[in-house]
C-alpha cells in the first residue's frame, strides 16, 4: 500500500510513520460516475445521485444533525461542516458526506482524531454559525462546507482564526490561502483532455458549450490551455439548454478545418446534444469528440454518437472500493462526492495522529497525497491538482487510453 504521505516518502519508507497514521489514503483510482445531476457544489459544479436502483440512506439520527456531535477521542479536533438538512428536510448528500468522514475515522482508529459534526442547513448563515461553533470548540481544521457561498462564510471566519479549511465547492473563486478545495475542478479536467488530444496530434479545436457557469469556466480554460499548447481554437459555439442544434450545424460547416470538438456538458443534457450532432452530420469518426469527467455516466456512455470520444476523469477502481466499504458500514450507497469527505478526514486523521499539524507547508507539499480518487495535491492558492486518466467511450463502457499519473511533475 502507498501512504498518503507522498510528500513525506522517506519517513514512510523508513517506517517512522505508523500503519494507522500513514496508510489511510491508499492509491486507488476513481470516476465521476452516477445518476442524474443535482444542482450543487458551486456556480459551475455538480454532484450526482447514486444509481436509481441504489438503496436510500437511512433517516438522520439526532446525533447526526445536532451541532457539535462528536465522534472519536483523539487530541486533534476536526470539524466537518455539511448540509445535513435543507429547507424541506434531511439532505442525502449531507448525510453521505458525514457517513464518509465517519468511515474514514473508523479506519484510522477513533484515537486518531475527534470529529465534530456541524449542520450548515444548506445556507450561508448556517455555515457562518457552524464555523463559529466549530472554532469555539477548538477545531484545528475544518472540512467542508459544500456550497460556494457557505465556503466563503466559513472560510472568512476560519482565516481570521488561522484555522485551515478543506472545502468541497467546485467554485474556484472560493479558494485562497488557507482555504483549500478538494473538489473536482473543471480546470483540471480541461487541461488533461487538451494536453492528451494535443499529444495525439489534434491541432484545431472547436467547442460546443452550454451557456452555463460550468460552460463559461470550461471554455475559458480551453482557450488558455490551447494557447499554452500551441493548439488553435477555430470556433466556439454557445447554446441555451436544449438548443445545441444551430451551433452543431455551424460546427459541421467547418468541415476539415477542425480535428477535435470539445463539449463540456452535464450528463443529463448530453442526449439532446448527441441528437444535435447526429442531425447536423458531425461525424465522431472524423472529428475527435472530447469531454470532461461529467460524462462518466451510463446515460452518456451508451450514446451512439459518443462512441470513441475521450474525456478526462479519475479512474474507476478507487471509488468502487470506497463504495463497497461504505455500503458495508452504512447499508446504503454513497453519493459520488462522498469521497471528498472520506479523503479529507483520512488526511486530517493521519496528520493529526502523527502530530504534523496543518500548516501550508504540510497541506500544500508538492508531492501531494493519494486518496480514493487517486493522486491529488493542494496549491498555495487553495486550488488543487489531480492525477486524472483519459477514458475512451467504447460499447457503452470506458477504456483507459491514458493512465492517471502516479506522481506529480516537479515533486
């Protein structure tokens, strides 16, 4: 097994890190798999429900929803701020995050840390109150919140108290020194797929992108990364939900001027986009179709027009291992982003058990860590880099065409 302490490899190799403290986040892959997208992590992010046939989570207990509910007995005090409730009642996503953090603590050993759970009630005001309570109870690090505005509120208070935050929003504007995002960022998926396509000789891109926050970020990153790789972006066509046909027709009219087409769309909209491609005569055998990890969804993988397409995502194996352990402990399926709480808690417990603290030098070390979704590292600006694979859609499933890296360059 590989240690989470990729940044402290010598110590791990010499056995100076205990098994309990060092072997919590094993190197396993991951995937953005699941069912229908929910409105979610930030202005341009989503998370996904379990598959339709998955067992629903049991009702929240009083302990799960009460402020300051504590698990474990370790000296290191870790706060989790999650949306356990929302306006119309309990939140499956929030409970899944809590359950995943509890699973990580049980694996680390309850003496590794004390986990204090707070409900932000899915509102910025709730996040602010939860952060105040967490800090008053001596939290040394805060995990969460999930929603962008909630991260801003909690992060503001935590920064003032010099307490780091590992948050789950996909809104890059919420990051900053001391507020680190562990989420799946659109930018890293775009960079990976552009780099891979360029390495395979693709030189002239077009983009067919929704008029959404996610689409805005993905298109901006496409332009930036393409310029860095010397790749031309020949055309960018934007569309409103359900209105991809006109843009697809204009892209079809480009003919041999392009050799790759980038489509940063959510899974639940891809059937309509695929129909627009077919109606316009865009041929995926002539133009290489590209996407992001949002496509790792059974509804996308079975679309005829996307067979042969490439997209960037974590590899699948790690999430599958995590999900099996989660089911065994909680008798329900996790939401896809539950690995964020699992990895964050595993990291916090391991660092706490080794008395390494949560300084920037520790959290943002260049070598990074290995988690359920593979290799990741935090940057000093609060963003993250992930080791992503490139998957190809084939016969309704995926094949790895470029494996995720096992180490970061420059580490």
